[in-house]
C-alpha cells in the first residue's frame, strides 16, 4: 500500500439586511441550525468589519438589497429537494468544456485577542509556531501531470501551484506566514469520506495494482491516461500528489482549529471538491476539504463547521459528503445555468436531507453569460444569503474551497465570469468575522495563471490583515444584474420553504 503517513518538509434604503423575506429565512429557515448550537460554546466571534464595509450592518444602506427585496417572490413549481446529477436529467457536461452543446479590507483581528483553543488528544509534535497565517505547499504535487507532457492541453497542471507559490514569495507574503510541513493523508483519513474500493484504486501507484474487475482508466485524446475524458492519471505521481494535497489541508485545518495558527491558505493540487465517495471527477481524486472537515469532527470534536465553496463549479462531492449532516453547513456559489454547466448539480432546491435539511445552500447562478456575473453579484450573494446564514449558524471553524475560476480571465468553457481578484480578498475578510477568525482556504480550481495568482495574493493579504486598495463606493452601491436578482430571490424562497417545512 502507498498510504503511509510520510510527509516531506516544504517549505439605497436603510434597515436590517434581512428584510421581510430574508428575515423569514433567518428566523424560520435556520431555527433547526440554531438548535444544533452547543450550549457550552466557547467561541465568541469578534466583529472585524467597519460600518462602511460590513455585510450585515443594520444601519447601512445597500441599493443591491433594495433590488433583491423590491420584487415579490413568485413560488416556482419545484419538486422535492433531490440531488440532480447530470446522468439523471441533463446532457453530460465535461469539466474542461462546461458549456452545453448547441477592498479596503476591514481592520485585522487583534493579535492579543484571547480565544480558547480546541485540544487534540495527543500533543502537537511540531515546534511552536508563530501565531500568524499558515501556508502549506509541497513541490511533489507538481509531479502529477499527464504523460503527454503538453500542459496546453490540460487546464489543471503543475504551473498553477508553482505560479502561486512564486507570487507569494515575490510579494514577501510567504515570509510573513508560517509554512508548515506537508504529509500524505493516511488511509484512515481518506476512508472518512471515500469508499474502501475508491481508496484502494486511487490511493496506490498503478504499478502496485493487483486488481480485478472493470478497468476505470481511459486513453485520452492527447495520448495520455485518465480516469475520465479530462481527469488525467499519472501512474507514478497522481496517487501521492492527491494524498499530499489532502494531508496538507488536514494539518493546516487542525492547527488553525487548535489556535496554533491564526488562519491558513493551502496551495495544493489536484483539487478535490468534485470527488465523491466512490468516484473521481473533474480533476479531483480525493475530496481534501471534506476529509479535513471529517478530521476536525473526529479528532477535535468540532461541533459546527462551515464550508464555503466559491469555485465557479458546484462542489458536488462535498455536498454529497455532508448532505444529511446538520453539523456541517455547506454554502456553494457557482454557475448553474439550469444544470447545463459542469457538473450539473447544485440546484437551489438541494437543501439537505433528513437531519441535514436546511444545512445545504446552493447559490446557483442562472442566465449564462448575459451578462457574466461579477463583483456586484457576488457582493449581493454575500449580503443577502451567505453572511446572514453563516452568522446564524455560528461555526467553530470555516473551511473555504477556494477555486478562482470565477475570476476574470477565464474562457466561457471554464467559467466566463468577471469577478475581480481583489473582491476575493474582501470576501475572505468577511469570512474572518466568523469562528473567531479560524478560516482556512484551500485551492480548488482556477486555471488562468494571472487570475489565480492575483486572487491568491489578495486572499493571503486579507488573512494577514494587510491594508489593500479599498473597494470603490460605486461598486458597493452597484445593483446586481437582473439574472442575479432572480437567482437570489429563488434561493431565498426555496431556503425559506424547504427548511421551514
């Protein structure tokens, strides 16, 4: 088995944000969320947002909010909240060809703030870390590449993390952070999310396989090998890189949760949020963020975890992992387009099931690229949906599936949206107002090198509490496009109906 735990050192109206409709969502739709709160919680979240920039300031005027609340909600004839996968009711969509055929950042957390720590059952073995932003990276993850050797034919390639890591070094950000050791995720950790067969097949080098049964590997048009048409497999390096990516995020999350580090950013690949219990998909093999969340539950007894997924593609694997779990609130912002954008899941009616009903929130944008969603639309989503629900849930730790393929610069097939890199720094700081600042970002998608480098720089700068260029007042006051308004109205309506039933 190649699953040993061996790592390598590497270094414009007034009023409450929740109007009548949104207030109903906050009060009724989240009563079950509030019921899961620990009565002896030790997490006192300090607000770190200024009155100008706060997403939940009751006395601040937002014309975006007016647009959303002005129209009355018209119920849609929606069925029961079931998962909608591409093979059930949509044309197949491919990860690398997703289209259907035919800031001033707010003031930093005070370093002197005392926040009680979670404790691990065994003492930490690393030397005492500086209480700052943690980074994790391992050059071994670059070795996971298609054997064809032509990166231009593969959107997910080693240059992504190499470029980000170089940018953080060039800007002097790496030196202000604490770089932790990398390691592979263990077999037991992988099994917390994935099936035994999945771990057996994808957790080993191909030359070690002695398996019988159907062959899951395919020959790609480029001449390489893949687990699907665009998810490559390198028999020497993919298994190790996938395990390292998961292990990096696990350890970073554990250290932030225990208050050994203030917050963190994981520069890792391959991504993970499409990987399900038993299937790799969309460049993903092991669902690293989901595995990290499971380890927070199992090793630290963390009672409430928020996962925010802002990759432009829906994190179907992460949703599946926690669909019935009320202790994990999953919020995804993604391009949906009525199921015609990869992976086809993420309809707003997918709100969770059984005890987890109401703890799955899909901000699934519709309307294609007419116009493409941008800063105003993502700000509106955070103001109207993400932050009110997140504050109501009051998580102990925040994990972010930080895909940057919504950033301007990506072609229509890989996103086509126009969100600026700077805005993701702003959104990061907003999330830092939760969980006492315990926020961990993990790289998911994003394929334009300048876009992902700019966005990573903005997010790490936010985590460090650095001063950056403010968001313009015109942007803060800009109305979201009509497609975004309709999408948000539908999301709020469905959340209110499904979680109160």
